[in-house]
C-alpha cells in the first residue's frame, strides 16, 4: 500500500477496540476492509499490545499502523512484531539515542513513519509563542511537524508522512497548504476532534474536499466520534465525490418533497444497504448505476441515466432497466426486484 | 431575508409534507426555523395548495418560496396568497404572455424568482446537443439557466436567483463556476439527487464547501433523501465549517480509539442534543464552547480551549470549567452536569 509518489489517495481509520483484544481487532479490520479501507491504525501503549499487533497482522487483509506515544520500546516492539508503519513523534520519545534506535529498526524493515502533530499536544515553546501572539496556529503546527521531521532526517531517515491537524476547518486548510509548500513528504490529511457524526462528517468533507481538490493529501483519515466503520464510509465517499475512487454502491436518489407518495428514505436506504452487502461479496465487479426517485417531475429524466431505477408513484414504483420501464413494483418488493437486476447486469 | 448583495449566505430546505396539510407544514417550518433555517420552499402543484400557502404564511417565522412547475396560474395564485419568492422556470410555463403575467405580478409584490434547472429536466434541444457530444453538461446546464433568465429579462424583470444542479460533485462545481463567470445573479447552490444521508451529506459538503470557499453561492440547499430538518442541520454545519455562520451548538469531540474507556459517542451525542435543545430555546445567547474528549493523550490539551469540557477516564469523566478541573462525574451524570454549567456561563 504505497502512500505518495503518485499512488491513489488511500483511506485509513483507527481501532476503537482494546489493543489487547486480537479477535475484536481482527473482526473490525475485516469490516473496515469490506467497506474499502486501505490502512488500519491501532494504538500500541505497551509491549503486550505489540504482541497482539503481531498476532493480528498474520491474518490482516490491511496493513497495520502502530500508534506510539512517548515509549520508544513500544515502537521497537511494534516494528519487530510486523507493523507496516508507525505513527510517532520523534521529539516526544526521550532523546537522540532513542530516535536513532527507532530510525535504524524502521529502516531495516522498510517501515515508514508518520509524524502526526496536533494543537492539543503542541510543544511548550511553540505553545508559548502562540499564546504570546508571536505565531499563528497554522505556522505553529507546521513548525512542530517540520521540527519532528528534522530529527528523523538528521538520522538519514526519509520515509516519512506528515500530518498536522486542527479541530476547525479553516485552520486545517491553512496548515496543510503551508505543509504542502514547505515539505516534499506525502501528507496524511485530517481534522482532529471533528465531533459527532453529522457535524464531524460535514467538517471533514469540507476540509478534505477543499484540500484534495487542490491536490493536497496522499492519505486521509476522517475523525469522527463514531465507530471506525463510519469513518471509512465517509472517507470513501469524499474520494468518490472528487472522482478519486470509482463510484461505489452509493445510489442516486432525490430529496423527498410534497409530491412524494412513497416512503423514499426507507426504500433508498434499503437499496443502498443491499448494494453495499452485494459489493462487499463481489469487490471486483463494476456495480450498475442505481437511482431511486420519488416523483414524476425529475424522476424519469434522471432514471434514464441509470442502469436500474425506481421511480415513485402513489404507493408503488415504476421499475426502469436501461432506461426502459419494465413494470410496476410495490414498496415491499422494490429492493428485491432492484437486486435481481443488479445481479445480472 | 435578502439573498445576494453581500447578505450572509442563507440556508434553505423544502417541505416533504403534503402541500395541502397546513398544520403539518407549520410544524415542520417551526422545527426547521429552530435549527437555523432561513428559507422554506414548498411545492404548489394546484390552486388549493396556494390557499394552504397563504394560511401557513400568516404565522410562518420563515419566508416561504413557492415551487411552481408548468402551471402559471399556480404562480399567480401563490403570489396573491403571499409567497415571499417563487421558483419557476419561465421557459416551461407556456409562452410569452404567461411569462409577462407572472413577471408583472411578481414585480408588483416585489417577489423574487429563482430559476432552477437540472439535468433531469433539460430542454430537448440542449439534451440533443449533449447526446451528440456538441456540448458538455456544465455548458448545457448553464445555457439552460441563462436561456430562462433571458425570458424574464426580456420582460424587464431582474430580481432573479439562478441555480443549475447536477447530481455529481465535479459537474456541480464546474457548472457553478461557469454561472458565476457568466451572470451577475445571486446563485442558489446545491447538488440534486445527492442520495441518502451519509453519501448525500458528503457530496453536498464537498461541492458546496469548495464553491463557497471560492465565494460562489448566496443561498444553499442541501438535498438529501432524508427529512428537511437533516438538510438544515447539514447546511448550517457547512456554513459554520467555513466560518460563514457563528459556531452553533456543535461540540468538539475526539474520535474514540483503543485508549477510550467511556462510551464517548453516546455521551458526546447526548451533550450535543441537549445543547441543540438549549440553543433552540435561547437563540440569541452565545453558547459556551464544549468539548467531550475520551483519553488522556489529547484530552486535557484540547479541553483547555473549551469553556466546559469532559475528559474521559475509566468509566467516568473529569469535568473542566474554563480550563480548570472541577471534579469527577459518572457517565450517567455527565450531560446534566455539563448543561448546568452551560446555563450559567
């Protein structure tokens, strides 16, 4: 799973299960992989967790990134156990000898390191500058990331990804624009502490959408106060929205309005869920385009562009296949009928 | 509620209840207004619906936009009944006499008209050009909008808002960039048939985020196959993410990870819901900043910037007020305690 160097933008998430629970981690990795996740990060707070990482790694369909805080022995143990990458801030692990040891071990196993700074854990000196008004948040975050980077570069280690996250959209955008200008490293882009599902999804989509549209960002992590599976779904949709991933099982469906005489949100969501389950089982198949439309004003026009379409009437749908009406279906039968055609197209 | 001319970007949505159900419309308008909605659109498919609009208008806290398709008599009746604006495509109402009649009535009552085109209802000529490869979708949508605009300008009517919606993000962005270049009208920006809640929220946030960040868009409508209240919440969050609305009841909260030992999504969502209810009752109050953090790595740092913060430990939280710890609270008491401080700050 290459990051940078022209590779497609990848989607990552982070475990929310106990780092010593191998079965729980493996199950979550499988669910995330089925949704399109490319990379999976888990915290390694102690040596036992490094052992768990090793056990999980043997069957994991995804590369694993070990998240290290403060303890360089956890970094060494994670590399030894088979971690595919580390997230570690070399300024926080206790001096040059330890940075050297980690850099040497990582280089020997060709393990890249992500440096990840954020406002909550900014160094004291930069925090003081910030509080005294001598610098701005984007400048301070960028300086912090580049300071950590220098420690690795001083050891001749260059396989580095950078991130510098703020919890608001405008600061995030300004910070990554600076980082992209001042460094050649691939960037891991994200908003930190973005909040609960709805506002967090919006903030991540706006920030990552704007940055990716400018060509900034080689890998993304959507942070939500919600399960990692949701983070993956949102991350995939951001890439799809920008044409950076092929369009997935998402469907075209209209907002309901006073003209709608079917339970459109229910049917559309059910069709989407069925398509996702189908896509997870046949990951290589190009999915047909599916539309679920509520009314006669825009429905037939939009339905023409879809391979399979439901177009709502009074309590029932007209089913279109390749633009031609093939019959009426009840609300109860709609999902099953759509999936019959999806399977053969 | 001015649109354009330097006014703040407004958020609108569209009714999904029967346009003859005055009580249902009034209740939905009140819910949308409490969430921050600025404008409310409803379809007027017949003369009875125009009467309903008139009845609803008398107590509505929001301006009402009558959505007209094909029948100019509905437009005249809606204006007469007190509609604050129309959405109508003058090329679709049956000839110059009718366009003149609508323009005259709208001017007399100073009712603006939004012209709203989308791919599903493109004129035959443009559709043929598109299918023959003589034009592109953004060019065709833009030409359609400007063609309708000319019909109103020919009658000397200039109080017009334009929209031209596609169902994918890249086409939407390209189309609105063209419209902004080729017209001085305020733009109503949106993605049509954006899909169910999760993908629709992402697509709208990416498209509208990119356009608004470029200064394109005077009013927005998020289209979701979901209730209008969700559209308003997403629309408000997009504007907040870009600093175009003051930050509302949304909280800062971290993604959960393997370090989290509290049910953070549940507590964070409950705090947010309580804040929303509080904000709806006291719309003019500036809300304190609230953070709900799960772990000891970034929690205390982020909590310092918040007026009230919960910082998770093992099954309980430390409560911070203005950056200082004031005591421990159980998960069960956390929301109540936060709201006690919110009420007095």
